[in-house]
């Protein structure tokens, strides 16, 4: 008896996998646009895995961050590959999520009964931008530093809460050590954990309503 059969006999796992993953019905005429949510999910998983590997050598301190990245690029076996997959993956994920959002908008898939899918998706979009922005500072290069200075300046122009938001993000008047620490905490813990929960909710909602019919059906 295989391990799978052993488990199945006790908790009927195969039935769950069939019903929820491999053999449930989707509309006959779904098109390529419907693959973009899955693509975003795939890239998110790649980002989590490559991110964990980068954490092994990355040092979140203003004195060591830049050098630790140089070490990953030049000395750690395949470090350059993992880092570039993570950096390019960030851009690809923004592209996939944006295209996914635009496609569900123009196909009208956000309409009743899928408003909650849109709302949870919209939060995921904001978090995707937040995780990309917080990750951008981590190499502590000139580009990261000034890019973050510009982005946090932009946050400072938000009506009413701007100055507080700017101060909260930076942790002090200018971008510095406290900014690196809080961006690190957001990038590796707070935002990814929230995203995992929201993706779970997003997928749960999709399974509850089923996939929408393409327009014109
Ligand atoms: C990390 C980001 C996201 C992931 C991993 C994700 C994942 C998915 C997956 C796997 C599907 C089912 C297949 C499909 O229709 O593509 C889906 C559907 C959907 N998503 Fe997302 N999504 C994300 C972001 C968003 C955003 C930004 C929006 C819009 C603001 C959104 C709104 C929707 C809607 C309305 C559906 C239902 C589509 C239908 O039933 O036809 N999602 N999502």
C-alpha cells in the first residue's frame, strides 16, 4: 500500500484533490486571460522560495547589506542566479498582477457575485507594490537609497496623513538604518504573511463561485 493510499484511507484526500484541484468544472470557453491569476500565483511562489535562499546570506544592516549582496553575486554558488530570478521575478509579478486585474476588469468578471474577489485582489495588488518597494531598498545601493527617498517623499504628499506616513515609513527624518530595518520586516514577514492569507481567501472565493463565463456567453 502506498503512502498516499494509507493517507487516503483515513482522510479521503484523493476525493478532495479531485473535487477542488484537478477535476472541477470550468466554463467551456475560457481563454488565455484566465491563466494570469495562476501565473501571478506561480511567480509569488518562486519569489518566496528564492527569497528564503537569499535570506541565508543577506545581512539587514546598513554596514553590511551592500557587501552581503556583492558576496551573493560573486562568491555564493548560484547566488547570482537566485538573486536575478528574484529581481526579475518582482517585475514579472507586477506585470502579471496588473494584466490579471485589467483582464478581469474588461471581461467584467468582478461583477456580482464576484465583488469580494475584486476587493481581495485589489488588496493583493497594493501589497504586491508594497513588497516590491520594500525589497528595492534592501541592497542598500545608491539606486535603492534615492529610489526609496523619492517614493517616501511621494507618500508624504498623501492628503492629511502624508507627513505621518512618511515618518512612519522612514522611522526618522531621512532614509537610514531605521528605514532599512522596517522595510526588511515588511518585506520578509509582514507583507508576505498577509499575502498568503489573502491569496488563500481569494482562491477560496473563486472555488465558492466558480470561474466566470467569458463575455458574450
Ligand atoms: C497576488 C495577486 C493575485 C493572485 C495570486 C491571484 C490569483 C487568482 C487566480 C488563480 C484566479 C483564478 C483564475 C483566473 O481567473 O485568473 C483569480 C481570479 C480572480 N481574480 Fe485574482 N489574483 C491576484 C490579484 C488580483 C487582483 C489585483 C484583482 C483585481 C483587483 C483580482 C481579481 C480577481 C477576480 C475578479 C477573479 C475572478 C475571475 C473569474 O471568476 O473569472 N485578482 N485570481
